[in-house]
C-alpha cells in the first residue's frame, strides 16, 4: 500500500531500439507518444479534438480526430495496422 501523497511513477513499457532504451508513457496525459521500430506516433488531446501525427515507412500522416479517439489503442499500438486504418478511412472504407 502506498501512503497518500506519495508520487508513484506512471506505468511504462520499455524496449530496446538501436541500443537505446525507449519508454511508452501512460495514455492518461494530453500529450502521448509511441516510439517503435515501425515508426513514430504522436497524439495531442485538446477539448475540441485530438491531433494524430504518424511517421512510418508508408509516409507521413497528420489527422484531426474526434475527442477521445482510440484508433491507436484499438489496433494494439501496431503502427502498420494504424497506417492501414487511416488509409482505409481516406478511401471511405471501414477499418
């Protein structure tokens, strides 16, 4: 049990990438990021919308998403699947 007022570190996942240890921070913050071998994903939440910036081998994506959008979480943080879902939305197809 942690005493009240004690700061507890946020849950993180660690992995090695090019010899460096990278962290994925909790999804509770307004600024979220994901670094992986497949690319980089940055999310910014505001009161009116979410902004998704994604850089991968398939290109660069900048999308304005609805508040509370969970496309990254729904696709299990798998950047190639997220890219495919964004491309499908651009073509008017379901995820």
